[in-house]
C-alpha cells in the first residue's frame, strides 16, 4: 500500500497514470482525492497552454524542392 | 517511368507526413527555444534534413521521435552557428506575447509565462509528455536519461510550475 507522499509524487510526475495501486489509494484518501482534482484541473490548463496558436502559414509545408521556373511563352 | 511514379508517390507521402506533423513540431521547437522565429527556422531545416535522410526512417510508426531527434540536433546546431545573447525572461515573454497570449484567458497567458521561466531540463520532458504524448520510456530514450530521472524531472517541473503560477500547493508533497 502506498502512502500519501508517494502517491502525490507519482501523480505529479504522471497525472494520468492508471496504476491500480494509485487508484486504490486515491479512493481511500480524501486529501489525495482533492489533490488529484486540483492537479487534473491544472493539467488541463497546461495542455491548453502548450498548444500555442501558430502563425497563419504554420500548417503549410514549404515545398522541399524548388518549383520549376515558369515556362516562357513563345512569341509568335 | 515506373521509378518516377514511385518517386512522386514517395515524395507526396513524405510531404503529407510533414504537413500533418508540422504544427506539433513547431510547437515543440517553440517551447524548446522560446523563440518563434528560431522555432520556424529549426523546423524548416529539420524538414530539409528529414527529406534527405528519409531512407533512414525504417519504421513509420516511429516518425515523431525521429523528427524530434532531428529538431533537437538542429536546435543545438543553431547555438553552434550563432552565439545568442543572454536575454531577460521578462523580455522574452514580452517578445513572444502574440503567440503566448493570443487573445486567450489570462490564466493561460500566466501559465505560458511560467513555462518560459521553467529551466530547460524540466520544460523539455514536460513538453514531450504533455504536448507530444510521449511515454516515460520514450522521453528517457529521446533525452538519454533513465526512466527514474525523467520521472524526477517531471515531478519537479510540475511542482515548480504550480508555485510559479501561484497555485494552492498546500497538499503538494516534499521533494
């Protein structure tokens, strides 16, 4: 059985850790349950914060190969 | 003729791959460098190097770590090419404000500013985990660390970040 310190240390490293031992501790400890709620709220903000808006052209891939120069029109 | 069709197909496939990954790669490079212009340069250079080295990509499932390794190398190279002046973090935050704030909530902007202040050795594994969805083992491989070292860095990253953001840390564990 893990204690509160181990539980919170593990959760701070991996908030979405699905280890059954962690779940078991959380379900039996009110403080750790509260800690987890706060942490997951913070984590959700962190996920959004890291998804910075990209410049307009960011989705575009610059062609890896230069385009061929435009063909000259033949003068008649 | 057949070779040309195969080449075109390969080129199109690779271009599509780059297209789908580019936003995440750009975000990763941005959090790595904390500089939008440098991030764009690094990603562009990464794409060129990846294009030249695409035959070395044996497993398409491993494409993300493959690109990230190139980005990290390119970022390191950018320091070899150019010696960057030391910049104050507040200046850095102000400089990248359009990308950090981008008309979003105030607490997101604060969180981003706090991420800027986080030491590189904590920010990088955190970005790999949260943004790129890497497992502890993948982060360890990418950064050349043990799994335990990665977990320690992730723990410290969140702990520091929460303090920087003024979160209620009364229930946080000691180091």
